[in-house]
């Protein structure tokens, strides 16, 4: 009994989401805390989830002309300073290397907080003619930002894994199309792979990527009413190309400055995934990213053990042949109840129960992880049947998250209403906004909420005619929320 108690989640998602989240991450075997504050150790199951996220994105990137590359993690200070906005934007978060062994370095090296300033010079070297464009590069790597004070695995760590794409184009139209292509791929990842609905928007001017013309974002709402910046795609204009001399000769042999983009998604996506779907029984994973999609649990008495185990093993082979990631849990020293709890804790989307009755009737009992719904189905065509049930599990997860999102978007037309609505309900509050950063300050100071996005369409009419904070004419709609 003590083993089952050790397996169980003791914190409540509703009443103590922070403690609950940390317990799920550790007990489901996703990560541990490193000995240095602000860092984590990603365990095999956690890394397997990240790999599946990575593989989906990587395939889509390559299908749209992106090539993977890798650049040094150390950036000379002189390189970083060539784009002043990058320096100013990241300076408080940069970790510096000053010594190599016992030798003091002639020039400090930054541990990359982002890689524009190391990648852009090489993009300049590799670009001569309009025939060299578009140039699309991506790297999978880690970055370090010395900002986390309280570690929250995958959400808030000093070092984190991500991908960062960097592209150069002949004109604004090509670069903007690139920006939107990547944003749509991030949205597709969240919705089609992770079963998390998102909203698309732009960051307000004061919160865009340092040096960018426009920062676009996908935002995911968590069950506790806070938002997660799920991925960002930046149209950089010509500022980086001018700073790093990314130019090309057009068809008339005249020199032109390239238009560039950058875009990135980090393992914060994993944090959003865990927080959105998991429950007080443990981790819940959508089938597309689950390391194990199906677990088969044979249930026997001594007189039926052999035939039940043989039937279950054959079933596992059938599912493997159908392309399902399946585990046969035929451990002798654990009873079925323990196995159910363990696999629920680990987030396996679908459980297949096989006992003497299933063997006799040539059937299998399928149990959905999100809600415990079960159905006994025919053994014949089990691969197709299981695939349909996995699709149903994804649909259930998405529908639940979508219901949460739709119920948490509210309007407000005064400062007091913004404060009261977010304070009481959380979620997103949309209102008219004059465009002045100062109007964000009283909300941020009072309840730590900020403008997390404005509409993608710059011509979209504001939801109200007046700014909810200062009363001046509204220029666009602002979405306020608390953020992770």
C-alpha cells in the first residue's frame, strides 16, 4: 500500500497549482532539480516528450525550406554590441565567461541568450546575390538567461532548450510571409499535436523582441488563469541586416539590404502541455507526444495466466505492427491496481485491459486516461480501433482546454474593471488601449498583469472607442493577463 501512496499526487491542481505542478513533473519522471539553483535535469521520459515536439516541428521546418545548422554557444562581446537593442534588451540576463582555465580572456564571451549576433555575421558572409535568398537556418540548442529566481521546470529555468530560426529575404513581403509561416506552424503544433488551443497576436511595441519591427506570438491559457507565451516569430525589418551588413546584389547588380526574421519555441511548450492537461492523478499526455501511447495490462488468476499472457503479447505485436507505441506490462510482482495507478501517473493515454473474458470473447477493453471512459471492442482490426480511440483522447483533451479558453476571455472598459476581473477570475481581459506603455503600468503594479498581446491585424477596430485606463481615444485592443 505504501508504494501506491508514494506514487500518488498529494497536492491539488485547483488549490495549490504550483506545488501540484512540481509534484507531477517529479513523480511522473520528467525532470529533477539540479544542484545549482535555476537549473533542472531532464529525465528520459521528459526528454522523450521534448523529442516528439522537436520532431514534429523539425519536419515541418524542413518541408518549408529550412536547413539545420549549429553555431557556438559563446558570443564575443563585440559581436553582441553590434546590435545595440540586443545588448540593452538582454544585458541584465547575460552570463559572461571571463577566463579560460587560468587565463583571463582578452574579450569577454557571452553565453548565448539568443543567437542573432553570432548567426547574422555568417549570414552576411554567405549572402552575395539575390540568388542566395531566401536563406533559412535553424538550430536546436540551449540558451542561458540569468533571470530565474524561483525554478519552475520547463517554465522558468536559467538554461532552457529551444529552437531558433533565422532567415534573410530580398524584401519585406517575403520576410513577413516567413514570419507568419512559422507562427502558423507553432499554432499547428499546439493544437494538432499538443491539444492546446492558442490565440495568435502581436506583442505591444514596448514588449517586442529587442530590435524587431514586429513580434508575433501564440498565447496559451492555463487552467489557473495565467497565460503562457507559447512561441514567438519576429519580423526584424532591416535593422539586423544593417548592423551586420547582410546585403545582396539584385538582378541589376545593385546592392540592397536584406529583410530578416527570427523565430523560436522553447520547452516552455512542455510546461504548457503538462499544466493544461494533467490532473490530480498525475501526468496526462496527448497521444502524439506520449512516449508510450498504449499500455496493455493482463489480468489473470493462476489457472488463466498462460493464456491471458499469450493473448496480451499477441495483442502487443498487432499494435506495434500498426505503428502504435505500446508497452506490455506483464510484471508478476505488481497487481493490476498498482499498474493502473502507475501508468495513469505517467500519462499513458490509453490502457488496454485483457482478462479471461476478453480472451474467451476475442476482445479487449480500452480505457481512456483523461476521463476513465472504457469500451470493450473486438480484437479484429484492433490497430485501427486503437488509432480511432487515440484520436478521441486527443479530441477530448482539446475540447476541455478549448472550453476553458472560451470561458476566460472577458471585456472591461475601466481600470477598476480590469483589476477586478483579473483579480477574481484570471484569464484574458480585452479592452480599448491608447497605445501608451504608461497605461499598462497601473495594472502591472497592482496585480502583476500586463498586455500580453494585441490583434495581428493592425487595422482591426478596437473593442472599445476609448482607452480603459486613461480615457483617450483607443488605437487598438489590448489583452491583459497574468503570465508565466
